[in-house]
């Protein structure tokens, strides 16, 4: 039974439900979504996660260092920073960004006030500026203080963190961060767990190189590595093992082979994006951007570019 509601109540309910359904932990308009629930969770050997709203934050706390990877949005960054005062024993030393998206860098301003430095891959600042220029009423982005082209290595007490760029993937400026002694890798949005990912082609993404990156990382890292994902299906963990990394590689393999076959068969983009991948039916969607159709559309554009 549908309860009797007047039109205004119905619209309010529908748009609220729509907003919650579409955005979940991924993105939301500040002030309209339900307040985020902050969760601090241990991963392994002083590496932890923080989830509230936006991409997963990873953090390392030992007696000599407090390192934060990604900053979500200003409101959830504040929750993270407040919680770290009790969960950690010292102030924040360094912040790293995995990539430029606002749900990973929107809280940079909150951490800027306390951290010595914010560090990101070299393409991140220009991509932050580009994204802000394309977003109505966007605040000026808080840019990193230091950047790196290929690698950045940082000693943090008895831990070593190695940042690395593998070329275009989810955007044109994704880095992963390896906590080498803990055996934990923060993948940023190069890893989505059971979720149709955003592929930001205008920001330089490449599905083909993203697939290769997942293969390379899975091969290079020790087998028992724990991977932190930028996003995961609702009510599922944000950490995973190598099987989930190769499983996500298989997803892109299916996307690319379906798209290649469609193009070879003379199908239009609309026909290709209407394809299904039954083996990945369990993946969560969030329309309009985070759907199989959107990913197939990017694959079609990528594979037909310049042809
Ligand atoms: Zn992203």
C-alpha cells in the first residue's frame, strides 16, 4: 500500500529518498543528506580507515607519525579530525590525496590548518582547478603543497609509505599509497568493491590502462596485502584482498570485450550501453553516473576515439 500523501509531502519524500539512494556514502549535497556516521576501523599494524561520507580515508598512527590519506568533504573531514584527537596520540603530520575528486580532497582545507604538508600526484592540482571551474558555486579548491610525477617515499616512524602513479586510470592523476611494513595499500578510486565505478574520461581516465594497473598492482604486491578501496557497495567492507583486485580487473575485461564485440558487430553507442554483464549483476549502481551503462559508454568512447 502507498500511504496517502499530498503532493508536496510526496515530492519531499521522493527527492529525499532519491538523494539518499543516489548518493549514499559517495556524494551528497551538504545540508540535505542525513548526517554522516563516522566509523574508525583498524586494518593492520597501525593502519586504519575512516568512513563517513565520500571516499574512504586511510590513516597511520604510530608514536612518531600521524598520516592521513584523503580528506572526504569538509563536514566529514571535521569528524575525522575530531576523532583522531582520541584515536591517535599526536597531531596530523602529513596528508596525501589519492586523486582530485571532491569527495577525496574536499576536506583538504580542514586538514590544511593542522598538517605540515598535503601531497598528491602532479596532475591533481590542475584537475582540481578544472573540476572547480566546471562546478557552479564551487569554492576554490585547496591544492597540495607538494606533488610527485611517479613516486614519493616517506618514512613515518617505523613505517614507510610509498606513493606511486601508474598512468591514467579512474582519472588522469591517481596514486596508490603502500604502507610497506603493514602490508596495506590505499587504492583510492582505482578500486571499487562491488560497485559500478565512475570513469572520469574528461579528467583523463583510461579503462584500458586502469585494467593494466590493477593487474600490475596485484602482481607486484605481496599476496597477503590488504587493499583499501575508495568506495564499496553499501553495508560491505571497504578493505579487500588480492582476489577482489583481480575480480575488479575481470569486470573491466568484460566491459572492454563486450564493447569491442559491439563495435565490431556495427552496434551504435546506445546499443552497446544497453548490454548486460550478468556475472556482475550483484554490483551496486547509483544513477546516472555510476552504472554499467555509463561505464560501457566511456569504454565505447575510449575504443572509438580517433577512429
Ligand atoms: Zn574519484
